[in-house]
C-alpha cells in the first residue's frame, strides 16, 4: 500500500495513463484453515484495490487499478503446504493432489499469463455502467477474448468504478468490481 501511494503521488502529474496491478490469491477470496494471516492480507489488499479504484475514478487522470489472482502456482509456499503435518494444515491432501495431477502452474508460465492478461486488463475499453447491458457485455470482444485467454483458475478483479458487466459463466460484477474467471475446461 505504501509503494502504491508513493507511485501514485510521484506520478500524479504525468501526462500518460498510470496503472497499478496488485497480485492477489484465491485465498484472498476464500478462507482456508491455518492460513488466516495470508488470507486476511490478500483480502485486505483486494479491498484496498477496490477502494483505491473508486478514489482514482474521481480524478480526471486517475490511475487504472486491478487485483489479479493468477491461480495455483508451484512455489515454495506450495512445497511448505504439501509438507505440513495434516493436523497443522487440513487441506494438505488437496494441495498434494493438485501437484500429483499436474494442476499447478509453473511460475514462469503463470508470470507470462499474468503479464498478458494484465496488459489487456489495464487497456480494455469497456462501456460505462450506465450504458452497458448484459447483451452488450456478452458482445464485448475484448472482455470475452480476455476471459477465453485466461488459464483455468485465474481470476482477475478489474476495479474500475465506471465498469459493471454481467454475462453468466464468464463475467460478473457487483458495484464497481468486474471479475473475470476462466472456467475449467
């Protein structure tokens, strides 16, 4: 949050679009036993992103802000979770199963997908909420293309105050938050 504030303050007068991408986690949106600190930190960051997006939307040249949960990635955190004693981490079997079934993304693959999706997200042109209907949302090629390009399990919350879309199964929104999720094949 401090880094974001410093960036926004230092670049406030820039005559170019400013963008903030926060990397989130599915655990910021879903609770998990023994992960309270991590879940709370990611949920807090997601809400900070939503609030900041609303603040920036009030400014003539406000920054575009989004929070992205790139899916389950095979990181050192995953190694620690799979190695935990089941009494300490009740979901250990599920994480071990994802590894055994090849359902974890490699860090470099996830990074490439995050960059590709984030490039679209911050540049997307979406009709204002007052003008968008569910039918228009369904016909919006950039939104549909981005949702189709997203890997299974990737969730992006595009927090832009003027954007609200809803297409069953692909796009959903409440208030000023648009979530894009690639459904499992």
